[in-house]
């Protein structure tokens, strides 16, 4: 067995799994900060990285670990309603034998700091706050295959909702900055609910924690309902 250790951690606005986008790049305004572990804070390690617009991030589904030796041959993709089984190698389920995630994110900038070494500022993330990062590689044009087949994913249309905020709760949320507010709109429009448990009647209230403060705690709790294809923001609770 090969021992693999985190080289960094990524810090985001999602302290819990609920609300995290199912795919990188779907919420382009969502920001993340990659901070390297002490041993890997050599500025030479990122030399040349600023010449790339995107990077591949290999990371740990740290909240999906199972006991050693336990694994399932199938998983239920959320866009198929969460009840249709597909082979684990044909899905991006977090419940994998090695729990490794792969995301393509935009590299916005590299900041060189005295206390944390080189820090990568990225966007279009789909990870929880504090997620361990195993490796980083540059994304190049050969990674793109526009003629590739999408398998069963091609059978499912991209599901999006119309977001309404009649009381202006997002705009008046003083604990969030402008970028966080814009990202929140994107997250809500992508329908963050578990598809196997989605209630479109408008009666059920959902919610997730959003924004991470300096103490690692959530800034607020965003609560909403969904009626048909319309998501309505009903409350934002300051934590």
C-alpha cells in the first residue's frame, strides 16, 4: 500500500456537505483558498503555475470514509433521482474505495505570504471547508475532449431553478460580501436539495450553512422553499 498525505487544505464557504455544488465549475463565483502544509510551502513549487488558467485538484472526500475493506459496487447518481444504480466507476459518487475527488477549478491568482507561503486563490469549487488536498496539476487544452460521449448523463437535462428573493434577504445579508452573494445565487439556482428527497410543493423548508468565518463557524443559515421550478429564499439566520 502507498501512503498518501495531504499537501494542502482548501478553505471554502461550506462548513457542511449540504449546499456544496455537485460538480466543479457549475457555480463559477464560488471562491476557495488553497493553503499548503508547512513542508510544501516552498515558492519554487508553484513556479510556472501562474501561466495556467485552470488547475486539477485531487482531494479527499473526507466526510465519506467507510470502514477499511467496505465498498459498494454501485452508486445512485443524484441527477437520476438518487434511486437508479450505476457502477461505481461510472459515477462521481464520494463513496469510493479510495475516496479521491477530482475537480477542475479556475486559478484566479497566486498570493505569496510570509506566514503561509504561496496561497492559491481559485473559483468554481465544489469542496467543503477544510478539505484535504492530495495533489495539484495544471489543466491543459489536451484535457478537453469536446466530442466525448456523456453516457447516461446525456439523458438527464441540467436541472436549474428560478431563484426569487422577495424580501431582498441575500442583498441585505451584511455578513456576506458581494462575491459571496453572487455565488449564493448560483448555488441556489443549481438546486442544492438531495434529489431523492426533493419536495416541490413549496411546503417544506430546506436550509444549509453558508460562509465561513475566521473561527471556522458558518456565517449564516440560508433557508428556502421550492414550488415547482421556483426556489424562494424565506430566511437567512445569522449564526
